[in-house]
C-alpha cells in the first residue's frame, strides 16, 4: 500500500523518505519494447544469445531504468488534492550498476526540496532505483516535478 500524503503537506516533507515501491521484474519483453520505442537496439540489450555469451546476459537500458521512476513513485506514495503533475526534468542522473534482464528493481524516493513556483510546487526528488540482492543501486537521480493542487489555474 503506497504511503498517503496531501498536497498541503508537501512543503513540510523536505528531507523525508516518501516511500518505497514494490519490486518489479525487468524482463526481456520490456527491454525489447523500450529498444523498439527509442531505436536503441544495441546488442547488449536485445541480442540474448550474444549478450549471454559475451557479458553474461542482456542488460536493461539505463534510460529504461530512469523512465520507470514516475511509475514506481506512484507505487511508493500518493498525494491527494493534486490536479496535475508535470515532469520538469533532472538535475543529475547516475547509472551506478547494470540491471540484468530477469532482475527486480524498486524505487526509494525522498523529497530534496520544495518551493512555490508557477502556481504550484517545484519539487526536487532524490530517487534511488535499487536492484534486489545488489549492494549498489542501478540508478541515483535527482528528478524535478511541478505539482499543482486542485483549484490551480488551468485545472
């Protein structure tokens, strides 16, 4: 069950862990779909036989890992009283470990900062994508969203 917060609480949650998602398996089908969507069909991701022979098995794209952060965050926590959330970008993204196909990952997310901006809240998140059974995470990122409460202009 995701942790529950309200829009009004968000400014008071700086420095707090917001939640941890469920584990999700990174299977070859997901990797292949990402390769097709992005055109990144490098053999280390999509050629199972060669990847197994040369590097011990296929690995997920780093940007696939990053792209899972918003979806995993919704599993980790939910905020009521929100009209919309806009992905604003990232300050930092580091890939500190490979995700081998068949491994499971999860997100651990904390709020780094929260400032009023553009009629909403400009929030910087510390996101860590962990790999089950591994000491080093797959990805450490500082992501940014604009969060608008219900009743904000244009909602």
